[in-house]
C-alpha cells in the first residue's frame, strides 16, 4: 500500500490543493523529491490553466483532491485513561 510517507508530503499536497503558487521551499532537495513522488503518484500536476503556467506552479489532480477530502474526514484520535493495575478503561 502506497502512503504519503512524510508530513512534508502532506504539507505540499495541501499547499497545492489551496493554491498553485510554487511551494516556498520547492527547490530544496527533499521538496524536489517529494514533489516528484506526488506527481508520479498522480496526486499533483503542473498547473497549465491559462495565465497560471509559471515555473513551479502545480495543482492537485482529481486523485489528489480526493485524498485531501479523505484527510479532512479522518476522525481525530481519542485518548483513554487506563488503570495500570487492572488494564481496564476508567470511566470519567
């Protein structure tokens, strides 16, 4: 199963979901590698819309937008209090 793998990949995917402006650190080696992975995975593509074809401009694909929607629907984690003596969850 393929994953985004790093917080940087999530940050870049969300960035290009919100804007097609180049990512601030886009020329850093880790960012270039991550952008290549996002593009190879079909999550982002060069922004070729009229008037936006600047160097480094990307946009999410339908697949990328679907992943962002999935991330937005991910439930927040919950925490439980467990009595270490019994291993049972403590009702608060």
